[in-house]
C-alpha cells in the first residue's frame, strides 16, 4: 500500500541540487556502461540523487513506511477504548481510516507539540512491554493478542498475494474462524514487532521535535 510518513527538514538551504532528479541519472539511456561510467552513476546515486543542498535527501529529516505504526495504533485504540486519555495521540492515529473518510482527505498531520506527547506515549509503552512501565498486565496481554490477530491477517493476505492491508477491526469473522484461538506461542515475536514500531514512532517524533515541523502521514 502506498502509505507514507515524513518529517521535512527546516534548513535555510532546503533546495534541490541541480541534476538531482530521477530523470537526471547519467547515461540513463545507454545499455552498456564502461567501468568509469558505472562509477559515475554510483557516485551520482550516492551524492546527488534526490539530494538537497542542505544534505537531506528529498529535504526530509526522516521518512518511511508507517504501516506497522498504524497497525499498532489501531490495536491501542481497540485496547484502550475505555481510557481515551491514556494514549491520546496513538488512539487518534489509530482511527485514521474513519478520520480520513469523514474529512475526505488522505492525509493526517501531527504537530511538533503533538509529536512530543506521542513520544512520551511510545516511551511509556516501551517501558511497559519491558515490564517496567505502568500499563497493566491485562492490557498488555490484550494488546499483544490484537496485534497477533493483525499479524495473522497480514500473513494471510501475503499468502493470497494481496498487498499488506488492514483488517479494519480485529473481530473480523474470517479471522476469528480461521486462526487458532489459543493465545499465541509467538508472544516474543509480537512484542518485538510492537517494540520496533514504537522505536519508529520515536524516530519520527525526534525528527519533528528537532525541526519543529509536523509529522505528515499519507494514506
Ligand atoms: Zn535539510
């Protein structure tokens, strides 16, 4: 899926380098390249391709696919629905589907201030998953269980040759019927997936806090 998230840099010289566009690749039309020409292409890819004067590729401090982050936030929204103030930003993001269809937009942004809050939420969750935080064991168990179902759904989609997609709610009939209802043996793997997503949240937040620029999501 074409989901994307990014934080722009705030450098004064945030200007694309000349000849840095994808269509500016040297020798693009040649089928055979000499070793020297090959090197020239490699240097262009490393130093010039999509590069900005300030040294940030595409003028971005941080960017990437936010699929796992969104999945985790959706799970958090389901698990903490009775405590809407606990992980406010996670839950808002977890509702991206309905928010987008309500506003007819396919983007969401978090301000740098919201990123600061979001980072605190991520840190709280990381500490809790490492059993050093304040989230109850019961809630953690639910979170892992929901994430486990999401992961099964994603795997099923991969097997079917579909792109990784959202289930839209963990109580999906197909999933409940197909998956074993035993609690996953693969707890550790799911915790690992959660922790990786939380580390990604941390990186987006750190970039936003550093630049004062929002985190932009494109769905
Ligand atoms: Zn920059």
